[in-house]
C-alpha cells in the first residue's frame, strides 16, 4: 500500500523561553533555532522511517528548498511537490524548560493548494492506496471527497482543529482518525476517554480511531476491537511533533502489515524518543532506534 500525504511544509522558528509570553508581556528567549517542520512534513518523515512507501504532495514557498532536501534525504517521494509564488508556511514555537510548546502557524504556500493541483496528483493513485490529511493545507475537504471517489482509504489527523473544519469537512469519509484529547473533545463535546471513543464510534461506526493521551498512553478502537498501550520513561526535552511521530509510525507500521498492538507499541516508543530530543522532524527516531529502545526503555502501563 502506498500512502499519499497531502500535507504542510513549514519552517519552524523555535525559541527557548522560561515561560510562554503572556498578554502584554515582552520576554527574551535563551536561544533560537530553525528546524524543518509542519505536521505534514513531520508525519511523512515518520512514515518513511517506519518503512512506508510515502508520497508527499504539497506546495513549497520560494524559501523552502531545505524542506524538499530533508524529504528527499529521508526517502520520501517528492514528485508531487510544487513551488508557489509565496513564502513558505512557517511556525513560531516557544519551548519552555519543561519541554512544553506553544505554536503559531502561518499557512503561506500551504494554503495555495487548489482543486486543479489535487486532481493532477490523485489521478496517479487508486483503491490500493491510502491518503493522509491534516488541517494545515487548503482544499482538504475536496481532497477527501476526490480520494474517496477513487476508492482510496482516508486517514485523518484533524490538527489543528478549528470551527471551519468542523463545519465543512466530510468526516463520514474517514477510515482512520488519529486524534488527541483536545481534538477528540472538539469532535464530540465529551471529556472522558471512554466517552470520546463511544461518541466517535456512534458518529462514525465504520471508522477506526486512535486516541492519544500524552503521558497516559494511547487507545485504538474500531467496531470489533479495543487495544491500549502505555508510554515509556524518557527525560522530556521538547514535545513538538510527538503527535506527528506517533501518527506517522502508527500508519507506517500498519502499511507494513504489523498488528494493531504492534503499531501502537512502535508508535509509542517512537513518540517517547521524539520528546526526548529537540525540534520537530529532527526529533523523529529511525526504526533501528525504536527497535533498540523497545528493549531498554522502562514501560509505564496505560492510564486511560
Ligand atoms: O506538530 C508540530 C508542528 O506543528 C510543527 O512542526 C509546526 O510547524 C506546526 O505545524
């Protein structure tokens, strides 16, 4: 199975701070670094590192050459990347000493994806393939409808969740949701883990859901099965892209034929390793690192 990721490509501007800037406050950062990022790019790299045949479709800004280079270096197919006459999507990220982050994104070139561009990409994909979408590029409702018409399965990470998405996205077409608690709450209005899962299964009975719960673990549910998995002990340095690493590894392992419990296990190890390192895509481990860590990291049971 090939995976087509219609995803964002961002340049992350990362500032280390003592605390997030409050309204009206000016604070000085301890350090500043540029990293390749974007939920789309991060997930493509995690998919590639998990062994998937991954094709990234998207729009780069005129300043985005380094983003293509990092995808190429990681063996992500970049035949469906185009350049837009715009600045690249970018993110302003504050990271605290505790590794927490606060992110502002500017869509830039990611928002220049058009229906014509989507049509020109998806004619090369079909029912054997899966499309992965997040909410950082334009036309995602159109992408979902057209891919569904071609018989492709749809994996959706509805991040960041906003009102426009809730109003207009065809959620009923999704085969696999990967959501965190905030997104799960936004989609269902529910707070508790089991309530979110029950509500999603009532609304979308033919879909599967992976709900990530940060340092409490993750749970998979479809109409016949529920599987849970805990987390691994690491020193938290930067949580940026932990969710992207989980999503990419889960799908990558699934596409390689692993069982759901094995996909959860590898995705959990990979995202634990990612939070122990700085940056977004640069924090994503290789499969070798994941395999080694499976035997060395201390496991904390699921606490849903
Ligand atoms: O999920 C982390 C990503 O969110 C960052 O890389 C940033 O670019 C934003 O898209």
